[in-house]
C-alpha cells in the first residue's frame, strides 16, 4: 500500500543512524558521509593499472577491521594474490615482502580483524549474480551473513541475458547486483575499468 510520508516523518531521522561501512580512505569516507550504505552498490571507476584491485582489497579489509562481515568475490585474481593484498593492508608491510614476514602478518591480522573476511573465486565470466546469490544462501545456512559484498570486478560477471552491445549486458548485471544488495541488506562494492575517453 506504500508508506504514509507524514506518519514516518519523525522516524526517518533514526534511520540515518544506521552504521555506515567505512572504506578506510578518509576523503572517500567524507564524501560518503561516514561510509558505504547498505542496500546500495558503489562502483569505483579508474583506468587500467590504477590500483582498482588493491583499492577493493583495502575496502574489504577496512570493513572487516571495523567489525563488519565481508564476502570478497574475485573473478580475476586467485586467492594467493588477493591474500597478499589483505596481508599488506593489515601488516603495513610491502606486498612484495609479506611472504618473508609471516609471523608479523599473522599477529597484525589477529589484532586488527574484528569482523570476518571470506574469499570466493570464480573464473572470469563463469559466475553470474544468480551464482553469487546462491552462494550467499549457502553461506547463510552455515551462519555467515555478510554486511558487505566486494566484487573484483562486476564487468567480469556473466549476464543472465545476452545482448548485442556490451553496455546493455553490463547495465543488466549492475541492476541485478543492486537488487541483490537490497534483498540481502548489504553494501555492494565493485570497480570498473575505463579508458581516457570514458573518464
């Protein structure tokens, strides 16, 4: 039947007090008024080689360090490569040196991780939004419910429908992701690549 605007006017202020999930980068936290909102999808756009995968790893680690549960889905990099990024975030050790400093990395992770950070890999274009949704249901049956879903990257997901133009396929994927975020009450974060003209 919809919502009576006047009846909820006083309660709307309380809904703005819902904790936001900080990406951990002060300028972005400020722009987002404290962090990412649940039931939304946030996309960071940058050209090739700008550090999108590292940024997404940092967003996931920041959320877990602040006590949120995170599901990190990779459609490109395998676990060891992503875990090196996580290790570098928590330890402050250069990504090329984390392997030589395992005890320091383990200590840093144990002292900073307040939430849970789960990783799942699917090969490029093998998973769809429906695949992720089914996986979320399996995780929920095991007691894990993420507050944030990080996808590296959304344009590597398979669309449920085929289109002549890639932009229509990408639009469908993003619409499905937004619905997934809304239905599962989570913040969805991804990145997308663009060229100079796209910027």
